């Protein structure tokens, strides 16, 4: 089955001034300026986390504005200010913000935030951090993209060292850095960034639920009763998806690929037996997750691996690298298996073991769902707001006085 990828395009304006919502009746409402390197129509972990943060802030009566290179004019009732940006030469679908510090400072002077939230800061985030510091506005940076691993994977000359310097410069220039996993915290410590706080990701346990299993979809994907083994995420070089070639050749297994990206044409040729479903959202994505028998992930540079967590919530055992975020997300040998990064043989052996042992698969599927029961977005974002209040306490005290 081949579902067409649906992409919405928006025409960016350059730091358009939009009306700011008035504070709600909540006496402790915060004014939060969120600056992100990535937003809709791009679909990735950064975009999804930013959406959840904005939705939480709206539901709790806070006031926010978003600065992003792309996106609609509003989200969750908050204005979206479009920063100037450019597409990466080796990844045309990915746009990064390239806004001047002067323009960012002007937005901050107009909006008057209590705190600036920097989502996966890179070029745009660095300038926003400097603008905020010049105005005495506290900043919270969310480490979510392994820029060093990204540069290394794309073989950029001198890129890894440059990204190490950039990462250190960004995170030493903010008031607080939050990272999603113990591996990320350790990586930042090696780069010389101290006192990083852990802030994981939540998962929508109503949307991602074993009850979403779609027998009609399964019958179309596996007409002969094949075991469905699936990947959900970007089809990009840093995901190391060539490791799935062995899985694609396993007897009685049908590989399912959900997502889009620059590697799609190459992967279609490399994985001739796989079903490519394109980019899915909402209930379609949840049904695809729950209809799998085994979830696989291959990239070693994930700071968290949200798609693996969504699979766990869907009651699907996960096979993922023993590196980065999956170390915290997947309970090894209980809710799935972790393998040596880059080892296609070990990856395939774990998949084959689950494919040929349905009782083990069901037991791990039950454990998978149970393992995420406490990981709700409500709890995660309540803790985020506590971080905001802690770094903004001097500003809030002056405002109260």
C-alpha cells in the first residue's frame, strides 16, 4: 500500500508583528517566547515537542508567542512570528532560521517575555539567546538534536568539531539547559556543559493505544499473514536505515516504512519488499503503530527517540540501538531489545526472535505499554513550567513588586 505524503506549505513572512493575546485570569500566568529551529509543516521530534508545549501553555492560561522559520500564522491560539531562514543544501525539506539579533531583540522588547524557551537551538537559537541576554531575559534551552552526530553522519569537513564548539557556545550562554536522556546529559558534560537537567518526553496514551490496531490495514500489508516489522521517522541518512536490508529479506516478515525524507528513493530500491506508507499523522499514525508486531529503530544519534516511545504505548515491542535516548526509553529484554549500534546482524537476530516467538512478542507488548504509563505530556510539561519559574524568579519578583 502506498499512501501519498501530504505536505502543507506556508508562505513565511519576516518577523511579522501579530497581536499578542492578553493574559488570562490566572494570576500566575507566564509570558513565554518560544524560539524553534523547526516547526510545521516539518514533522519531527522538535516540531512535535513544541506543539505539545504550546498546547499546554494555552490550556493552563499562560501567554506565548512562537518564532519559527515556517508554520501557520497562529498555533494553539498564539501568534507565530516567521523568522527568515534557508533550506539546508543537502536536505532541501529542512529549513533553518537565520534571523538577525536586532530583529529578535525587537520582538522581545515588544512581547516582554518572562522567559525565552529555545527549542533545539542552533543558528536561530544562538542569536535568540544572545538577544535575550542583552535584555536580561532568562533562557531555557532544550537540547534535542545531536548536531555533532548529524555533521559526522553527513561527512561535513570539520563539521563535527564545529558543531561541538557551537553546541558548547549555545548552552553555556543560557540560564538552564534541559536534555531528554541520560546519554544526552553525559554528551553535554563531555562537551563542557555543566548542570544539565533531565526533561524527558511525554506520550499521548489515548492516541497511541493497542486498541488502535487495524485488522483491515494489517490484511492489506500482510495478505499472507506476515509479521509486520515497522519503522516510523524521517527517511534520512542519519537514521542508518540501510541496516534494515537484512530484515527486509527475512522469510515471513513484511517491512513497513512510515515517513518521508531525502533518502526515500534510495531506500525504495534497497528495500524492495517494504511497504512505504509516507508521512502519517494523528489517528492514521496511531493505527500504523498499533498494527505492527515489532517496531525497529536504527539511528544511533537519537537524543530521545519519541517514535519508539509511541510504539511502546501502542503495545509493540521495540528493537533499537543501545545508544542515546533508547537506553532510557526501552527497558532492554523486558519491552524489547537493544543492540550494538550499526550491527545489522544483531538487529536482525532480535527481530527474527520476536517474529518467530509470538508468546514472547505478546509478553513484551504488554510490558511495553506498562512501561510508559507514567510518561504523560501533562506531567512532563508541568515540570517544564517549574523550570521556567525557577530561572525567571528574579524577573517575576521584580514584576510582582
